[in-house]
């Protein structure tokens, strides 16, 4: 993920790798929900919510893209709308081209 882009918002951090591998498949997503979020019930609830929110966003990404969504501790108490807004904003920020240094 070093070659990718990272953007964070209040409840999530998004790592996006846009370069296409040799065999371009559909965009894929992975989720990191650590024990800092809460017990197993809370972690699975956050993971299910994120998976549901990411599914329609994958269609907008180029083929072969890799997306990793890392939940932050405030995600355990966030509403579905808050998670969705933070995820969309972080993904939009990660997709923007970098400014030259």
C-alpha cells in the first residue's frame, strides 16, 4: 500500500491503490476492524455496515483497484449515516490527484 493513497475521516481511514495489476479484475475491498473497536459483536456490526456501504462504491473504481478500509474506535458508536458520509468523503479525498510538492 506504499504506492497507494490514504485519506482519513472521523470514523475510517481509507487506503486506495489505483494502479492496475497484470491481470485486471474487478475492484476489491478489505476491512480492518481491530479489537480497539470493541468486542466481537461490535466489530462484526461495524464490518457488516462498512461492507454494505462499500459495495456500491466499488463499481465507481477502476478495474484492479485495491481498497482497504480501516475502522477507527469512534466507528463503534457512529450511526450508519455517519459511517457512510465519512467513508464517501475519505474515498473521494483518496481519489483526488496529489498536489505537486
